[in-house]
C-alpha cells in the first residue's frame, strides 16, 4: 500500500482500518512464503532506552530478512546518553538511516523525533503505547480464527501501554475489546474515546472492574505483567490488588470453548498468568512471539515502499 510509504507509526491510531488490514495480510503472506519483499541497502536504526529481548531481536531479524542492515544505537554508547537534545540527534540520524525504531519512556520523545525527521519513525514502545506488539497480536488472532471482526478480546490487568494500543487496534479491526482492571488502574479515557471513534459502531469498547463479566464468552484472553518496566518497586503492593485478574483455569472455563490466550511477555508465572495456562493447549503465546518478526517485516517493508 503506497500510502504507508514514508509514514510514521507512533500510535495505532496513525493507521486506518484498511491500512491495518493490509499490514496483517502482508505479514501473513510473508510468513507463508507467498511473498518476499526486499529492501536492499536500507538501514534500520534502533534507539532503545529500555531493556528489550523480543522487540530488539524481532526488528533486527525482520530487517535482515528484508535484505537491509541494522545499527543498534545503545543510548549509553552514543551522545544520546550524554544529554544531546532529541532534536539534534533526530537531525543527525535522519542523514544516515532509512527508518528508525525507538523504545523509550515518554511518548513525547518519539513525537519529537518524528517532528525533526524525514525518515519513518516507529514507536517500538513508550509508556503510552506499544503498537508493534498489537500488530503481532492481531495477526495471531487472524491466524487462529480466520478473521478479527466480530470477535471479542478480553484484556485483564493494568491499563498500561499494551492495553492502550490493544484498545485502538481492536477498534480498527472491528473487534470487541473488554478491558478489566482494578479501580484506579483503568486505561486513559482519551484512548478509549479515540477507540470508540475508530470503531465507527462496528464493535464495542468496554472498561470494567469485573473480570468475570469481561471474560464471559471471550474468544481471546490477554494479559501483561502487573507492574511494567520502571514500576518494579510497586510489584509487591500490586499483587493482592490484581490477583482477581489472573488468567487461570477458572478464567478459561468462563471464556469461549475455543478461546486462545496471549501474553506480550516477559511473564511472571503464578502472578498474571498460571504456568498451566501459559503452557496449555489454548496458549498461542509462542506463535504470538514469532509473529512480532513477521508483523514488523511487513511494517518495515510498507514504510520503505516495498510492500
């Protein structure tokens, strides 16, 4: 889709429903071997200020599979770590790279990079959103059920960056989304309102503190850690608050009989999800992991004009 060439992906809301569908279809075709887009001599830069396994490796593997190269810009080994202004760094990298993926804290930082760059900027995680993760999640749902529209996704836990992007992504795909969180841990109301606009009446967005009601009949159950990166000191305090939101055998019994389970990882087994469920027959977590690479291969090819 030529419309994605040169575009940024800072939020799921940057995509239209057609563009989202195109990316998922492209990713599926890449995974099956039907197509093999190439971006020779293109260079992806990674600026990661947060720890990463799946995002770092999947982006690198995706770019190499496209025939391009990757430069991992460790913040501690560059002038970024010494306080160079974001605008200056953005202008410099704009002259060297073809696309840049950023994993950081403030959403404003990826927005500032985009403001001072002509190359595509991709949000590889901020405290507000994690759009690339949700591309892989919806690809996994589409693989399992053949479609997303009309299905119900239930997210249990903290109303964090993953929840935000999930709300927006499901809305774009016409998928009902239920977010079950303890009171005081809900997703941002502005995100929910944006999702309702994106859904255009095709699906529902529900935020509740009742996990059982949210799980009832759902086709996909999804969770994340109860304390995100940078909140580790809050983990012990949060455990008793979030315990009713654990994905376990009892939760699975309330969902649709063919429901699948997703987790963006890393997981704290025995907290937000039990080992039994994570390793059970309804888990699609490892397919979801693999799909990070395929989804990002499709995204990189699209913004570089190769798909």
